[in-house]
C-alpha cells in the first residue's frame, strides 16, 4: 500500500509526509495512490456487506499471498466460518468448476476449496463472486437456486434445522421442529426420521403437570412450545433457540 525505506536493512515505511511529497513529483506514484484508494474503498464496502477480508490497508509490506495461485494481492477473501482464504479470481474459478457438483447434489453454493473442508461458501462471499463471473451469475439466476438460497438464508431457522427434500430432482428444503417436515418448494411432507438427518436433541426438557417445558435461560420462566419455529421470545424479551437454548443472534 505504501513504500519501504530504501535502505536494505530497514523495514520501516516511508514517512507519510515524505510519501505525499514523492507523489507530487511523480505521475506514476499518483496513479498508484489512486489505484490503492479505489481498491481500499472497494474492499471496505465488501467488508460492510459481510464478506470477510484479509488485508492490511495501511501496511508497507507485500500484500497477502493467495493459497491457490501463490501470488501477492492487495487482499484475500475468506470463507465463514472455516476461515480459508484466497484471491477473488481463484474463488471465482473454484466456484465455476463446482457448478456441475452443485447441480448433482442440488446445492445452491459450492463447498470450500480447502482439502477435507465441507463448509459451504458463505452467502455474502458467493453473492460477490456472482458479480465477478457470468457463469456464476447465470447459475445463481436459476429459479431453483434462488429459492434454495432464500430458504437457507432464513434468519429464524439456523442450519442445524435444515433438511433436504427427499423427492428426486427437488432443490427445496424444510425446517425441523414439527412432527412432519414440509418442503417449501414442492410442499412434499415427510417424517424427520425418514429424511436422513436426526432431529436436534432438545436441551433441558422438563415435565410439569404432564406438559413438556423448558426454562428461559435468562429469567427461568417455564415455557411450553406448541408450534412455530425454533426461534423463541420469552415474556422477559429474551430471545433464544428452543432446541439448544443458545442465545438468538439477529
């Protein structure tokens, strides 16, 4: 992003006043600074949209090295929650190569490129990569892909409650928490045990006068759940996940 001191054994960055003066003397340095400002603004906006950016915007050291192409870049993009990072170009290339696998598995996004990592690409990351590749954009524009992404992104139903529709060719999924699960694309219904994914184990279930209840993690008030999704709001306004009693995060 800036220049190191010209002395061979010195690793300090050139003073900001000296750096500004050098810009006034060179059109090439002015062009470089303009490009740095453009890239900094672009990556900051990506971070604001939820994309994890690995960079040092004020550093005079060489930019981070992509683990795939082994080249320096201004910044790398990391997947969440696994944290594996690569440059935009390599992420896009990986996503394009994985389209046939996504079609075969009825998945709206690819998994991470790292060996043995089965974490799917985070929605903010894949949405950005869609803007970098026409092939990825065409795949994301397919109705079944758009519907599945919308279902997976439901903020009140976390990933551990998702269950793929068992009907052949359907890209839909349903949410655990009821005696039956319904696909929100084709409306097919099935038993959770038949879907291949076990129901999450309920935490701290008690029985009071023949009724199964749980205590609010904040106020200890007994709560009976007779329907609805896994997201609970107690009378004390505390919000949590019913199945795990973990705090709800918007």
